[in-house]
C-alpha cells in the first residue's frame, strides 16, 4: 500500500515508522524543508519505545505535488492550523480520488477541510475522515527520531456518512486497523476531541511555572492538580452538553482515558495520576505551544460557537478562550476555525 503521511512532527514520525515496519510504501511530507533536512538524506527514522528499530521510508519531500502523486491513502498528522492550507494544496495538486484521514481533526476539522477542498477541486471527490485523537502517545526526540510511549485503544474514526466508517477503517493498513473503531457520527470525533480539555487550561494556569527558565515539570503529573482537574471537568461538562444537543453524547474525558489506557479511578485527577504513559511527559518550555495555539482556536473556539448556536451558555469554555486570548495577545475567536456549513451535525 502507498501511504502519504503529511507532517513530520511527533505523530508523523511515529506513523511513518509504524507503517514502514508493516511494509507500506511511505511518503513523508513536511511543509518546512529545514525540519526534514536530515531525513531527506537518510530516509530513515529511528524509533524507540513500543515501536523499536530503524525504519526506511520510500520518499521524504517538501513538495506537495510529489506527496499526493498517486497515494492509496493520505494520513494528515499536522497541527489543525495547517488543515485549511493543506486542503487547498491537496485540491490543487491531486489527480485521483482516495481516502484522506485527519489524525486528529480536532473540532470540526473534516468539515472545514471539506469546505476548502470543494472550493478548489470538483473533479476528484475524496473520502474525508477524521479521528478523535492520534493513535500514538509519542515524543519526537530528534530530527529523525521518535519515542513511541503507547498506542491508544479504540480510537474513534468517522466520515460524513456513518455507514462508511467501518469500510474506511478496513482501507487502513493492517497495523492501524486494530486501533480504530467506527464512530456513530462525526459528532463523536469532533466533540469527542479531548485534547482541548486536557491541554489548554492546565498550560495557561501553569504559565508561571512553564516560563520559569530554571525548572521544568511533568505536564500531567505535576501540572494537573486536583483544583485544575476540577476546572477542566467543568469544561468537559460543557463539551458533553454540546454533544447531547447534537444527538450523539460523547464520553467524559475521564472515561476516555480509562478506556484508551486501561485505567481506573473515581475522578479525572486520579485517572491521570495512574496513567503510566503520562509519567515522564515534560511540560512545554513556553506558552508558544500547540496546547494553546492549536487547541484553543481549533478546539475550544468552534466548540463555543456551536454551543452558543445551540443556546448553551458555555461559561467555562468562554473563560479559557478569554484567558488564552489575553495572555497570548491573540484574538483566537478571530483567527480560529469558523465553519460555514454544519450540515450533518444540526
């Protein structure tokens, strides 16, 4: 199988190594050539952890035309802020119909991708899907190396037609199929986005510690304290309320963690503390990080918008967006994801 992995960050390297191990013909694309300079020469990814070895990919490129020349499958692992641009780039360069999966879509990623793609390409229709989260708990350890800490179980995947979800999963490489389950609807993958719950508020509320030049901390173990956990559980309740009003209730973040990592615990704080996969994950070194720059504008902003459209107050969600916008001096509601057409959700 010919697979194009778009994005050579944490998840992109893990996915490319994983698929190469299975024997797929992998093309790895990245927008910034500087990021992939060493990979352009070696075409080899060094992986440690539960995926261990040195794996060679067929092609490494920063040329999108090369990346989408003839893929059987396109797996997008870039941050959500690249989805608009990628939708246009793929639309302008692809010459066939295939399956495109956003890993993950964040909140309404597939909806936005479909809107942009349709403006630039009416000839080649794509099956566009999104996942609830990325399969890999991983960290990039160098320009061409990655540490894969864990693989999540039962990751939800959805297209716009729920009846096609099982078919799309069967079109994935065998090494990936076992980690995905079909969602009942795209509400479960978009509103099921737990990254916006676990990432933005804790990092913002640990701003002083994050910016400390002399000390670091474990993001989940140290940064999510009992009080911060209680706040993000309130944020989570607003997410669940949106899903209920859309007719497809999603899991609490606590329950998602228990299912994905095989954990138990009464509170979100207890479950996080029991997660061995989180034990050694360091906090970001500054606030200019995807936990804010991606999860606020492409997670919380569209969540707030659809919630208010449904007549919900969204008090805690709005609080975190306001805090992020004030601290970062960015109007995230202006720069974030704005969906014009919610067909299929409302």
